[in-house]
């Protein structure tokens, strides 16, 4: 087809010359020339990443001895402890809620089967007994102060009698309330009956007379005067305590109902 070697050579030159001109077929390139064309900012970033200062900083942040990491770990542990405490509280309240729901369902099932017997259907909480004893002591202490001041004529003596009465009787009445709470006599329809209130007032008054008489004689040094103080207290406070008990019988706070089922 081609008559001589000159024609072959011309064809090869015409074919490979454009490829070489556009960079095809070159085995390598000049990296120094490319780096020289990079922007100054790119070169500065590259030098920063390879600098000893940058390497030291990275090692400090990622190391296990970092103060920042230790602080975060401490905060995470504290948060986890708080979370566990809250979870325990939620579990406790959930158990109490489920128990109340179960009691409610038992009550509903029992009431549909039969009528709960009267009496013994509730008990008083410890806090209710404490509040009752403290509130009564304020009322009764005011009466004792007036009678003591009237018969002794001495403010110091009256205050001494009331002060000693307050601490001794408040505690003993609280104990008496807890003991009476163990008895279900006179309780019906979710409240104390009038007979139970009268019985409680009389029982308490027997103790209170002895207590007031002893304390009054100790401070007044006069048995006759002490008898008058204790005697006047007995008449008025017995009726007052019956009324006090009747008011508390209507108060639902502090009552825990115990359902007795009958089929």
C-alpha cells in the first residue's frame, strides 16, 4: 500500500505527535511544578498537619489522660447514677400504683358479690394520730393556761404547768391514739361512732387528771390549788374532747380502708 519507508515514517509521526502534545503517553509528571501552583492557604494547612505542634495536640485530645475526657466521663457517671435513682423511684411508685389498682379491683369484685360487714373497715395512719395529738394539745393547753392562771394568780406558774403538760401529754396522747387504733370497737360506716368518741374522751381524761394534778402540785406547791386546776379541767375538757373527736370522725384524711369481702 505504502511504497517506501518515508511514507510509513510520515504516518507514524502524524499519529503520535498529537498524543504526546496533549500529555498522553507521558510516564511521569513534575510534582514540584504542581505544588508550586497550589494556593498559599492549601500549603499552610498541609504544613500545619505535618508540623510537630499539630501532632502533639492531636495526641493530647485523643489520649486517655486528657482532662477533658476525664471530666466528661465523671459527668456521664453522675448522670447515670441519677438516672438509676429515678428509675428505682419510678419502679417503686409503679409497684404501689399496681397494688392500689389491684385493691380497687378486689373491692369492686367483692362489692358486687356481697356487702362488707360494718365495723373494722379502716385504720388511722401514724401521721393522722400525731396531728390529732398535737392539735388537741394546743386546744387543751389554752384551757389549762386559763384555769392555772385563774387559781394560781401567777403567770410564771401557769406557763410552767402548761409547758410541762404540753410535752408530756402530747406524747402520751399520741401513744394512746396508736393503741386505740388497734381496736375496731365502735367503728362503722367508715367513722368512729359517738360511743367510741365518748369512751376515748373518758379514758384520756382519767390519765389527764392525774397528770395535771401532779404537775400543778409540783409547781404550785399547794394540793388544794392543784385539785381545783385539775378538777375544772376535767369537767370542761371531757365535753370539749368529745366534740373534738366527733369533728375528726368526719375527716377522711389519714384513713386507710381495709375491705372485708363477703360472698
